[in-house]
């Protein structure tokens, strides 16, 4: 099979698997592909990344940054990210 035979989603999954190997080895965390909807890739951060205060930097710098180098039109979001805190902040500001 040549590289052209793989879908964009398959290529993204492979790249995330490679990122995961690095993150597991050097940081004790993990990143896993969850799903792809349109141009948005959803991933789970686990292990040490789960509750780490630097997980937004990992998402933006490592995961999204690396994916965008190869797939510039791709957006990345956490599949398990709880946006409810944003609602709470918005309520507190009223």
C-alpha cells in the first residue's frame, strides 16, 4: 500500500499514535484518537495529562500543533473536555 491509499483519518490516527508514544515515554501521559467530525479531530488526554494544569499547552502545542503541520485545515478538541465551567464563569459575570 502506498501513502496515497490511506485516508486522511487513517493518517491522522497514525500521527496521534506516534505522538502518544512520545507523550507516554517522556511525560507519563497519553493521547488517543476519539473521532473525526468534518475537519475537527477529537482526542482524549489520559494518564498524567488528565488533570495536569499544562494539558491545554499539550493540546495546543503538541497535539494540535503537530497535526496542523501536516494537515493545516484540521481543528483539534478534547473529546472529554467539560465546557460546563465556561457556563459557570459566564453566570458569575452577570
